[in-house]
C-alpha cells in the first residue's frame, strides 16, 4: 500500500466546519469522542465501526453518524487498510440549521449510527471534495454544507413543518445579492440584515427562485461582466470588479453560463 496521506482543512470564514481526508491508513484508534457532530465515510476498504454500545461495518456506500461526546472508534478490518473522509460540524451551527427545519430549543441528536444510501454517500463524497477545493467560493461551500447536513438531519432526526418566510424578505435578499458584487457575503450577514434564520432564508429562497443565493449571485456577476465587457473593459479588471478569483475563474463560469468565453463575447460588441 502507498504511504498514508493525511489532509486537514478548515475554510477561512467558515469556522463551524472542519474536514479530514486520510488515504491508505492502517492506524488503529482507541475509543474517543468529539465535541462536534461528525459524519464519516470510507471510499476504500472496510471498517469496524463502534458507537457507544452499537457496532456496524462501514464500507463504501454508507455514512457514519456520530453524535457529540459519545465514545466511538473506526478501525480497519483488513490489512489493506482504508481511506476515509470525516466532517466535523460545531453543535451550535447544527442547532441553528435544525431550527430552520423544525421547532427545537436544543440540538437534536441523530437516532442512527449508519445511513446506507448510495445517492447520499456519493453526494457526501462530492461535497467533501468541494470543501477541500481552493477554487470554490466560500458562499458555495456554505451552501454545500447546509444542503448536505439538512438531508442528513431529515433522514436521521424527526423534522416538523418549515417556518414561513415572507415574499418581501425574498425580494430584499435579491436586492442584496445584486449589490456590491466584488464582495463575498456570508449567510449570517445576509440573515442579520433580514432578521431571519440564515438557513431558513437559504432554503426558502431556493424554493422560491429555483436557485441558491450563491447561484443567484453568480448569475448576477455574469450579467454584470457582460455589461462591462460590452463597454470595453479588459477581462482581468472585469473579473476583479465582479468578484471572481481571477481571470480563469471568470472564464470557466462565463463559458458555463453562456457557452462562449469572455473574449469571444467581448469581440461581438467591441470593434
């Protein structure tokens, strides 16, 4: 087996989530606990998985769910070892997300230690890869976390009815998302301005518009980029003005939404 690779990551500005990816490990854990809510998955190998008094075999296609402050261990069943992802979420953040789903004053623990769901497993692994990426906006990473954690809580807890959100708030959010496109908004800052739960805001906005706030703002950035390119702006300055990481980031997003590059678009308007 190749040498073990360990990767730990926390996105700047997203203090409530940490990711670990370990590849090719035979290491054995003593029973231990975390103060966070944890979700794990193996992408190669099999693991003997113990949480409290319950045990299971963890293999590709299933997710391990670990409530805060409960003894657990995950150790390889074969000499080939295993590779795995772990996601650690702060309980306070989880509670705020749960409060956007149903009425609860305290963090609702999950009732399952394992979810066997191939689609959710694939989504989880893809989400971990996105969180580890350095070329994805923080706004998008937070959206990824909200969608993934919401689905896990709905599967493993007991959701109640959604809380209402006014159409007026949705229109106000659209106005905010169209403004100051060079800035990265956090969900918290948007929710503070609208005096609402950030995750209620996010989900209701998506239900109303068909887009996440991040996707809506990205569309606004592309529309603004079109306007600047029509006026003869160069591509580097356009990328910065519209809040893209760099010219290549603008290029990828612009072509994905228009099927042409910024340069190809520009020459149709500037002679």
